[in-house]
C-alpha cells in the first residue's frame, strides 16, 4: 500500500548530482556538504565570539590596562559574545551542522526530504551571520543591550549601537529564524517520514531523538523571538509603543506610552528557555551515543532516555519565567515556575543516572571522544546542581545578576554542549573525511580545555556568593568587593586566555589530519549505527548504494554475550542463536 | 529489552513508532506543510497575545471598533460592513479551494486549476479591500501606527502589524495558488499525483482560520 509506496519514492529520489565546483561545494544540495558548511560558518563566527570573551576577560582581570576597551565596547563585547555563542554557534552547529549530518545517515535516508530547501536554509543562515557581523561596520557599532536585548533600554540613547546596531541585531535574528525554520522542517519531516525499512522510532539512535525534539522546540519557540524582534524594530523605527512605557530619557519626555517591557521579557524567555534545551537535547543525544559506543555497552534504559528527552522538551515550555523572578511579576507566578523548574530536574537526573550506569562496569575505551563525553557528564552535573539553587525563588533573588549565574549557565549550556561538540567532531570526523584526527593533539586539546574550564568557572561561583555583579565594566571602589576577587579575576583571565589560545591546536588538528591523518577505514570505532555502514567513506551523494539499508535491531548491540564481535551493526539480521535465547531487541 | 514495558504494548505507540513513516501514506510535502503551519500558529498566537497584553497595559481608552470600522451605506453608518464582506469573501475562497482539491483527486486538472484561480481572485479581492480599509483608516480617520485621535496608540500599532502580517500571508498565498494552478493546468503533476493541491489548500485554509481569530479579537472585542 501507501507505506510500501514511499520507499521506492525515496530510492528514486531526485538528487541533483553536482556538475561543477560551485554546485558541489557552495550551492550543494547534499546534506553532508550543507552540514560542513554550517559547521565551518558556525565555528568561524564562534571564534569571533571567543575573541570577544578574551577582551572581556582582559578588562575584568586587569581593569583599565587596555585603552581599546571602554565601557561602551565592553557592553558590545558582552552582547555579541552571548548572542553569537547561543544562536549562531551552538544552535547552528548542533542542528544545522550535526542535524544535517546525522539525521539522514542515521535514519537510513538518501538525503533530507527537500534538499533544495535545505540548501537555501544554509545560505539564509549565512546571510544572517553577515548581517550580524555588519553591525561592526556601521556608525555606533553593534548593540550593547546585553544578549537579552531588554527594552526600553535596548532602543534608548545611552545604549551603544542604538542607531544601527540594534536594528541589525534584530534583523539578523529574524533572518536566522527563517533559515532555521527551513532547515528544521526538513529535519522533522525526514525523521518522521523518511526512515528506512526497519528503522522504527524506538530503534533510532538517541542522537536523532535529541535532534528531533530540539528541532520541534525550535519550531515552536523561535516564533516568539521572531514576533518580539518585529515589534521591537517597529518600536525603534516608526515609534510604536509595544514594549515602551512612558519614558523620561535624559530629561526629555519621549513619545512612547502604554507599552509593556514585561511583555518582551515573557516573549523573549518563552523562546529563551526552550532555547537552552534546543542546545542541550542534541548534546544529550549525541553524548549518549558516544558513551555507549566507546564504553562498548548498550545505553542503560534506552526507552527511559527517549521519554526523558520528550518530557524535558514538553516541560521546557512551562518554565520560562524562572528567568524573571526579579522582574516584578506576581509572586504566585514565581511559585508556579519554581515548581515546574524543579520538576524538569527529574527527567534530567534520569539521563545522568543512565549515562553513569552505562559506564558502570563497562569496557571503557578512553579515546578522545570518550574523554569529552565523560567530561560532559561531570560538567553537566556541576552546572545542573547550581540550577537547582537558581530555580528556587528565595535562593535566586540574592544570587540574581551575580557571577553565580554566569558560572551556572556557562557550565550547563556553554561548556557542556561545547564539550559534546568537540567529542562529536572527534567521533565523526573519520566518517566525514576518511581520516582519523591526531590523538596526541586531541589529548592536549582535551586536557587544556577541560581543566581550564574548571579554573575559569569554578571561582565564578565564589565571586557570585560574595556578591560581584555580572555585566559590570568595573567594580571600582564598591565596598563589597573583596581583595580576593581581584586576584581570582586575574587567575580566571589568564586561564581563559590559555584555553582560548589552545583552541588553535584543535583547528590545526582539523586541517592537519585532513591531509596527513591516518586512514580511518569505514568503521574505526566499531560502531553499530547506520552511518558507519555506508558503502563508501566518506559517503557519496545519496549515501547508500542501489538499495537502502534494512535495519534489524536497535543501535546499541554492544558486547552481546555469545557473539563473535563486541558489536552488531543495525543492518545485521537476527541470528538463530538470538531468537533461541529469547532476545527481543 | 523487557516486553513487559507498558508503553510498548499500546497500539497507538506501536503505530507511531512503526518503521518508514509515522503518518502512513502522507506525502513528505504534506507532512512538512502541517509542521510549518504549527510553527506559524505560534507566530500568530504570539502576535495576538501581545496585542491583548498591550491593550491591557495602556492607560488610554481603547477606540470603539464598531465606530472605527463602520462604513457609510446610503447615508447610514453600518458597523463592520466592510469587514463582514471581507470575511465572507475569504470564507467563500476556502470553499472554492476545497472544490479544487476534490477536482484534483478526481484528476480533472482543468477544473481544478480554474477553481484555484478563482480562489486566488477571491484572495486578491480580500487584499484589495484590506488596502481600501487601511486607506480609509489612515487618510480619513488619521490612524497611524504610532497614534490616533480616538485613543490608545496601541490600537493602530497592533492593527496594522497584525492585519499587515496576515495580509502578507494572503498575498503570498495568492502567488502560491497562481503558480501551482498554472503548473496543474499544464499537466505537470499528471504522474506525481495531485497532493500538491491539497498542500496548497492546507496553507490557504490556515490563512482563513487565522483571519477568523483576528476578526474575533480585533473587530468583535
């Protein structure tokens, strides 16, 4: 019937093979090329954000030593660093990059369902990055409103980049959302409708589950940001008052009246909180696969892991106002949102337990991807536990807007996903290029990044406890600022600079190994999932040979007792022994 | 894995988790359109929620819609006259769209294309009348996005933004309908089948449905 009708459709899918350099590397419709395009652009713009954070650290560690950092520039660094890291690096790399790469390969599809739309998605994303970076070249520079862009201040005199920067930022976000929607529709539809024979939802690797749920969150959460960007652009350009109350600015009464700044905060965080999970869920999924593969053991509680991803996704839509405890909203809201926030810790904790139990008595191979995966679990627990502090209204109020918050979110949604991204690149680079990344360089990169992270962010919790406010250009003569703060800030700055510089090792490794790396072969990690079973490495356009692969088992058959190898690819039919032993999955 | 896990035995879950496709027999384009419309629903929901919020927060009185949107007919101001006609036209266009889908599945491609063009004409009429309404508000009554003589500035801001955004959707739909209609006419889908008409129809019905909400929240409240 119709079901059978869909597979030949997929096998006969028009693929538009490239004919020239341009259609092969620039306007390519191959999901793998698009994934690499997303990856390179995201990492490129991420390096800009890394340099910005180094500038901020220079000012914080050694105040007033550098002439080129004035308060205005500092606020611009903060804003651009935050926005680039969250949206243009993490979201783009995890969904645009890994989403594109892994979804068709792991589901056993030839490509995304609409490769042309997928191609446009990348180019619109590229445009949004250009618009964003263009704000450095307009009068007044980029906006310095903080990545949350709260009105009224974001569009009033006194904020850097109030003339052009804020408009370019909002415009760039709107364009990014268009790009994301085109990509996201493809990922979701491909996962729902274009899996190969035998690949049931409950046999999909957790990477695909994480990417799937994150994309659904993105499709439902980005509209709120889109709408608030449009309304703020209107407030700024033609003088509507959606977010603007009556304001007296520098002695003048402005023409605004009757708008609601709180409305922006609600819209922003209705997007902003799911955004945390848009970044976290793909990382959760990918790290599950890394741990299982490199520990040679099936993921513990697969079914529970899937439902935890779904539960986190659903709950993430009803926790947004925990970012707004000090905004003046009604305390009853605070009670509600504190409750939902603490409830979301349950499925998250289930995932952490399951990762730990997967490692328990496993045959752990301390490869570079595995090191990053274990580092993720540790870092995520650290960041997650401080989240329990901040989720409680009464604990949050004194800690609000201190470095404790900075430490929390950098641990939980900054460093943690980045660690997974590094692990994932070390893991899948061999499939994408056919070459292994250099192990020594990988170890150097890992240890500097991992230990550096803790030297940078651990002391920030302390800074927060003693009351150092975040987003301040300088602490000056504030009585609460202890002597120890100055020394700690210097330590953090030095560590941050070292970690930043050492990322060169990683970039060098990517380039060096592409030319000089050891040949990887089709399946260097002896992994079970479909992407390692492609007929060619790197997979050619269309991924599979004449026929699509058929899936006979889940993605986690590692170290199955009584089997010759310690892994059984998903394409392997069930053996008579398995049936006799009563194995159901 | 243990068979005993409760969720495993639910038929619904099994159906959904089946291999190849969650929505059996549903073409990729149709699934994608549904998901897009879900996302678009959130956009309009955010717009309408924001409109309700600013209507609450503004301290100025809200203009009376039955007076603002009244139209003189034979010397008597009739409240909501124009908007009633516009709504009627748009809902009629949903009817012709549904007929086009029916014709498509019966493989009568010329009537299908014609009905789609009729739908597009209704859509264009709607946009034209909306332009007339905007002109009347801006020129005759002095309503601007940043203020108006009748009361709260947010009235004009929200009105122009939301009906404008909806109008863009209708205009895009008209272009979409014309392109698909021409292709249907030329027989481009003879082999592939006529799901494309239904997909276009989904978008069109969605735009209509959104209008019903805008109508209710803006003109009747």
